[in-house]
């Protein structure tokens, strides 16, 4: 049985060290600019921090995959090209790209630099993936979170590259790399600026009735009573009033996290090469707990043992978890 | 992020009335020591290093008032009910806040469970959280070391209490 790589998130050098120490095979992380789809304040790596982090990881046998997973605005490619050059110079093990111009530049300028296709490229058909492999030498595709295990197994057999699937964390089901919901409210592009619901646009206000209202650029997107669990302040996870419903309801998605820990065996049997944990915006405490739990589970399965699945619900959004589309297309 | 009406799950800790001005020199010394040991912290804070933060341990009889500016560092205690000018306020039970500082607890998870309340400038708070999370050696350890063996004994006791509180919270349905 092939033991899939465990790909773990890091928003800071401390989180990267926590991931490596907890058993990550590879850590993915990004720079402090718009090349990175988690371009949030106080997060991410300077070039110097990236260099030190790559050295730390390599000394311990772990890889570093750098996320250049946003889309350059027309005519403004220099930042993305510069980031590709920097990754090659620093000895990154791979770059994770979504944009075809960035992929094309990396392929031509640094033919030895491994390219992974980001989930932001939303490539899920054999034809689309084969095109990326043929044109840019893509070595691995990160699949969108909309496919069942059966569909993944079929795809693996049909494509000439490795497959990576999400197994834990944010359950984003929009057509990834195409979602502009928060852009309408904030004026900042999730896909080009790299910030979905930037914190500067988020406000939490106590209401006269004691509830807590979440607002994004002045738009109320949810209201929590004293006993309610909360979710992220994104429009896709908001609760809205509509004439067809009596109360507010989650029109797009519910605040819930993906947790495929009980499906790891099926995913391995389907031929998945790498398991990805979402959460570069999360703390090193999250990284430590989630990585350690999945390290133990993957190792147990690879050694033919029944995995003991840690209870991670306290770390999930809204304190709710789902196996999502991996299990069934009718998860809601 | 917690609704403040739900956050306090019990009475305040039975501390005697405390003249807060006695705490201020200690807090300032603590801030200077942490700043000296973690100069990179201020780079992550960016422009928010100039912001004032109000940190409210809801079950203690005072709040903490912080400006993490290396050129004008300030850290002091203020009485409950005081609302000095601040960019952002963060509130939660003392031991949960300590766990957060220690890197034992995830801020987003405390937000989801409503054990943490944030009001004001969300970006400033997120920035402070991210900056503190990148500090390798727990801040509480730095503080404990300043007070020698009694400080380390006190920290050990607090950590044990914080672990118990986390376990109790996670055991709740």
C-alpha cells in the first residue's frame, strides 16, 4: 500500500516548525503579498523566513511547497514571476500555481522546479488536467472539494500526474478560483488580492437583544444568539432572510469543516498520492493537533492497523464536521 | 468569539481588592522583556503596533491595556468598567486567554465556540494574534522566568488549571 504524503498548512514560521515536528511530509506556505491566496495581516513569510523554514524542513526530511495560487491582474505579472524566481532560488520543493501565465513562466524559466496545480485552478476533468500536464509539466493536481471518492478513483486512472485531496479543514464548495462573493462587498478580490473577507472589512457588534452580529463591509451576514456556535465571516457561510423562509438560513453553505478521517482508507485505495490539511490562517496549536492526529491515522492504515481517530470537532468551523462530497453529492 | 453574556461560566476568581498601580511597574517590565526577546513580533504587527488593545479576562477584577509599540511600549492594568480609548477589545476567561498565549489553544476554535469575544478593529486583533502565535517561546514562560522558581511554580499550576478548563470545555456537548 502506498503511503500518501501528508501536506500541512503553515501561516507563520512557528506553525511550519510545529507541522514538521508533528510529522508533516510537506508544508505549504506563502509570501506576504498578493501571490498568496491567504494574504492576511500578520501572516505568511518574508523571503528570509522562507529560506530559514526551507532549511529547517529539509534538515528534518520534510518538503516545502510554496503557494503562488492567485491570479495576476492583466499586465501585472512581475510580482508572480519574481515569486517564482525566488522559490527556485530558495530551493522550494514545488510551487502551487493556479494561473496559466505563472505556470508557463515557471515551466520555461525553471524547468527543474516542480509545479503543482492549485485547487484554485478548479481542474477536475481528465481533459483539463492532461492539458496542464502537457503544456506546463504539472506533476500534481489538487482536486476541488466537489468530487466523490468514486470519481477520484476514476480520475486517478485517467490522468498522467499525481493527485492530492483535501481531508480536513475549510469546506469550500464554490467553483474554486472563480468565487467573487466577498469581492462584491469588500472591493478586494479573493482571487487576485488573495484575501477572502479581509479582517479590515469585518466587524463584530453586540446587538441590543444580546446577540452578536457579523458584518462584512457594513453588510450583516450573520447573527448569533448567546448559545450559538459561530463560523467564519464569509458571505458563503452567512445566514440570510428570504421571502421563502421563515427564519434566517444558510443560503450557500453552512459553517462546517471537512473531516475525512474515517475515509482515509478509501482514499488511499482510490490511488490518492497526497492528503492536504487546510488552515494556513489557523494557529500553531491547530497545526500541531491536526497534523499529529492525521500522521497517526495515515501511519496506522499504511501499517495495516485500525486507526484511532482523534476527536477534532473542537477545531472545526461552527464545531460541526462533514465528509462532504467525498461521501455523497447530497451532503446538505 | 463569545457573546460576553455567555463567556463567564462561573464566579470571578476570589482575589482580594488590588491597588492596580502596584501592578503597572511589573506589567511594564514584562512587556519590555517580551519585546526584547521577540523583536520580530513588531514586524508582524505592522501599523497595528501603534494600536491600543484592551484585554479583558472576564473572571478577573481588572483588564489589561496594551500598546505593543517598541518605541512607546505600554502595558498596564485598568479597572473593570473603565473604557480607555482602544482600537480593539478581546475578552475571555483568564485561563483560556492564557492557553491562547501559550500556543495551546486555537483562536479560531475559541471564536467558533464563542469562548472569545472580539470587538473593535478586527484587523488589529487578528494581526496581534498572528504576531503572538509566531513567538516560539511562550510569553508566559518568559514572564515566569522573570520571577525565578516561584514564577515557574505558579506557571506550572496555572498550566494545569488551564488544561483542566480546556478538558472540561471540550467535554461539554
